[in-house]
């Protein structure tokens, strides 16, 4: 029987190929539903699980800032001179009235010595004048009484006029000497007063050579060293009070979110420690240069803080729903963050996630987890992909 070539091709080539393809595709085998095949992975005990549930959290705005003293004093001298000694260094705590530095006052010391020597000379001259004044006063009183007696006798014609004139001339001479000594005493007193004023001024200026702490605090910065020439008004040291504040410039969009008396969370990244502080100052104006306003937050000084430490303020802005899981549930898989998901059969599956903000011992999961999923909460080092738990 002759077979048509087309039919022959279909019978001996197309049909066998179709049967082969169907067989390879499992057409002649029983079908298996999609999903994970039942597996008997390693059984792991002691793993805690939690169900993923969204949590209401506050959206936090972070602002940079730094620790500073509530009050800083630039300690300077009122005289010009070479710095002789500096008794403190940066970071030292100081007490109110503590001697911090000395300025060379040798020129002033010389002025004080000269003034004291001048006063000694004045004292000797004054002593001589006072002694002479005493004698001159006694002599004048004697001659005056004698003149008055002679005058009475002259009026009674008991003595000649010449005798009266002689005693009068003598009295005038003694009076002139007395007046001269009085004038000299006044000059000496004026000069003494002038020298005493110079001495007092020099002693005051010498006192400016001793630099004392204006209050209890800490040495924030040493501006000069021993041997430098100090000038009036130029700071030698900067002293900060022990009372510390956290200072920050905050974006103007948060102006109504931060108010006096608010308690805010502060993290000092320098020492990786958190504090709570109260807003004690807030500027009423916006800086046009950076569109921000400044705040000072009182922060407890527990002995670990120092002026200049860097940190951040956490300002709550609004509430939001986020997925938070324990940090103990997260582990590194290469460069990626991962968790173990527990399926309905108790089998662990490796699952990669993307993390967001930290919330204490919890962390935000931005993507990779859904509500209702069950994950391993801790001891993830005991778990493995494909392991089983009861």
C-alpha cells in the first residue's frame, strides 16, 4: 500500500516527536501541586518565634548638635606682660577663685618699690617739718604774748615806741617762719597723697597679674602658653560652667514642634549614650542665612560629658505604622540583612530584608516582611535554611 509522503512524514516523525515531548513534560505522570516538597530538615530546639505585626511609632527628626557649657568666660588680664605661669590645662576642673595663671609684673614691682621709697623720704621730711612747726608755733605764741604785753605798756607810756616796734618785728618774723613751715607741710602732704595714689594703683595693677577662675567650671580651651605676651582683653583661657547644655540649630519647619519646657531625647554619639533634656532656651527668630532657629537643652552632667561632644536631638514629628522586629532576629548574610521565616510546616526559610531606623532594641523593617509572618526572634546562630522547629 502506497502511503502519502505527507502522511508518512507525520506518522513516522511528527507523531513520535509529539509523544516524546509530552512524556518529557510529565503528561503521562501524576501531577504535583506547586509549593515546597515535604522535607525532613534538621530539627532545632530552643528557638523563640514572633509574629510580625505593625507597630504605631513616632516619626523622628534627627538634628545635629554639640554639648557646651551654659556659660563660658574668656579669662584675660588687664595689663600687658609676659605669661609667667599657667597652672591648668584643657579639660581640668577649676574652683571659683582658683589661681590659673601669672603675668610677669616686674615693671610694676619696681614702681611699687619706688613708691614705697618715696613714702619713706616723705615721712622723714614730714617728721622734720612737724618738729620745726612745733617749735615755730611755740615761738610765735611766746612773741605774740610778749607783743601784747608791750603794747599795753606802750599805751600806758611805760615803754618807748621803738621797743614795741622791735618786738612786733620779731613776732612778724616768727609768724612768717610758721606760715612757711605750714605751706611746706601742705606740699609734703600733697606729694604724700600723690605717691600713695600711685602706690595703690601699682598694687591694683599687680593684682591683675594673677588670673583667677571666675566660677566653678572646666577649662575648655587654652588660648596662650607660657612665654606669650598677654595684652588687655586677649583671652588666655576659656572657662565653661559645670552646668552643661546641648546646643543645636533646627530647621525652621520644626519651629512649632519644639517649645520651652519640652523634654527631648539626645544621643551623644561620642560616648554612645542617651540622655533626656529639657528645652531651656529657644530663639524667637529665624536665621536668614541657614533658615534655622537655635535651642539650648539642659542636659544632666553625669561626669561622662565634656563640652564639644557631638550628638543628635530626636524630635518626634508624627505617628506612623511601621514593622519593628527585635535586633536579635536580624543577621548578616554576606552584605545583606536577613531573618528566618517559619512556614506553616515549621520549616525555616532564609529571607532577605531592608532595614530602616533604630528603635532601641528593635529595628524598622522597610521591606521583606509582611503582616502575619512568623520569624525566629533570637539565637539565630542555631538556625539554618531548611531546618525545622516544633
